[in-house]
C-alpha cells in the first residue's frame, strides 16, 4: 500500500521514510517491499531480497521467514518455499537445498523432514530412492533400512518375495546352494531325516530307497541284499547264496554239500545235494553228479565215496554200490569197475574180490559166459581145459577118446581113397592128351604099331 510520507532530502540521495517496511521512491512516496523482499530498518531507500532458505510471501516484510523443515528455497528473493522432492528430505529450517535419502531409506512423498527406512524384506541401494525393492525369491532381509538382501543359506529356501526370513528345508528335502527359491527332494537311494540340510545322506549298505523325498531308507527285504551306499533297489541273492533275514549287506554262501539255483527273487535257504550228487565247494548253483565208480547214499554229500573191493557203481549219479556180478571181480576199493574174468574161466559168485575167484573151465567142459556154470562139451566137439567155446570136428572127423583133438573116421578114409583114384585118372588122361598134341604138330603119326620092326616087343602107348 502506498502512503504519503514526509521525507527529508539528505544530500539529495537518501530519503527518510517516515515508516519502515517500505522504500522511498522519487515521488517521495513510501512503497511496501514486494514479495520476496524485505526492509529490516528505516531510512533505507531500497528493499533487500530474501536470502536462500527464506521467503516473504506478502509485501512490506521487515524480515523474511525461514523455510520450514521439508521445504527450501535455492535462490534469493523467493516468495514461497519449494517442497523437497520424493527421495529427498530436509530436517532443518531455513535451508537452501534438500538431502537425498541414504541407501536403505526412501521417501515417496514431497516436503518431508526425514526419510523412511526400508521395511524388512526390502532394500534400497542408491541415494534418493523413492521406494524400496522387494527381496526376490531365495533372498531375505530381517532388518529395516538395509541396502541389500541376503541369500538364503544352504538348507534353507524362500519361494516368495519381500520376506524377512528363509524357511528350513523339511525332512526328505535339501538345498545345496545359497539363494535357493525351493528345496529339492532327496533322490532315489538317499534320505534326510533332519530339517534345514544342504544335502541328503546315501542309504547305508543293507538298505535302499526307490522313491524321492524320503526321510529314511528301508532295509533290504528278505532274500535280497545291497553292499554299496545309495542303493535304489536291493538285488535278489544270486545263485549259490541265500538270505534269511532283512537288511543284508551280502547274501550268505551255501555251504559245501548244498546249492541254490538262480531265481528272480532269491531263496531263504539252500537245498542239500540229492542222493548221487555232491558239492565240495561253497557258493554253488548246482550239485555235481557222482562219477561212475563212486556213490553218495544220503543228501548233502560233500564228496562221493568210492565203492569198496568186490563192489562197483556202473553209472553216474548212483546212491548205492552193487556187488560185482558173477563172472567179474574187483580187487581194491576205488572208482574202478569190476573186471571180467579171463576167457575160459568162470565165477558164479557175486562180490568177488580177487582174480583167483575166477576158476579154470575143466576139461570136457566149455564156459561161454564167465558168470555161468561150465557147459558139457558137445559129442561132435572136443573141449580142453580153459575152453570158452567147443572145438567142433569136421564132418569126416571125430573127437578122439580123450577129447583133446579130432581123428579120422572110416568114412573119411573111403572118401579120401576115391578122391585119390579120381585124381590119378584125370592126371593120366591129361598127360595123354598133351603128348598127342605135340606129336601131331611134329608130323608124327597119330598112332604107332604096337611092335617095332623085327621085334616082338610092345612099344606101349
């Protein structure tokens, strides 16, 4: 408001205002200072601009007002204060600039005296943040006003954002890396019975686990075994072994004299070798057949026994020895078979133990089978001692009286005489025909007189 005032010219330059809050103009009027300006005392010819951090929002101010906390003026002559922007603050009055929120804090409003601390599960990592960032999955922050999030430790996880803590992996699961958003199931062959673990434990020998995410392993079922750590499944006991309890690290060996075959499920006990079979080693899948000459007359034989003297086992897999048949003998215990009596001898007893039990076939008898009694010699044959077959004489011969050889019969003599005469006649005839043939070729007469000239001697043929 303009007012008429009296003034005194002082040196023609200064004017004396009759009232403060104004300034002297040439027309000798006292004018109020404009907004943003002030006149702190009388006798001033001009107003002064408000300093930074101050303002005058009305005219005629004797002094400027200081900006409140949260507001500033960054130039002189301001008639109003500006609020601090988002991400900034000012906790003092009469300030010309705002401060940026420190990392870990934020401000999402203007004209604020202070910044806010980031909540748990959040962070800000640069000055002047207008908001906080949520921790991602696998991270957490349990303190306010932080500049970063922390990764979940191994054995822990976090599957949500903006969390103040991580959760422990439950039993049967694990997380081996930092910052895991979830836990993994223990794989087959492993287990975990404690929470918050970075790894799973392998099943011990004698146990298994064929599913994932388990807190314990199962003992191998009966007739099965596992001899390593981390079995997915137990194996059936192989041939030559058995399993009669659960949780076996290895199957038990079948003892000598027994066996177990290969099966898809294993066996709880071994089977004794049957009669006529044996096993002298353990861990066998089958029994061995007793060789010829040996026997086993019970189950579970480790070795087959040789037959004693006078007995034999003529075949494999026999349980009993048999006495040597008539006509045979065996002199010593062992796997050998009974021997035949020599030709021309006989033995009608069973179980003979020496060759001397084979008797010489007597004279006038023959022994076609060493196990039968001697047979009478036929009338048309002769049989010396030790004959296995009769010696038959030719039709024209006959046995001699003591049956040691053949002798001629009367019929034989007649026949041989006739044969001699026939041979002689044939020879004479052949000779005649030959001589005649050569004479004819030589030109001699076919016939000559019976007497030569002058003689009475017959010349003959």
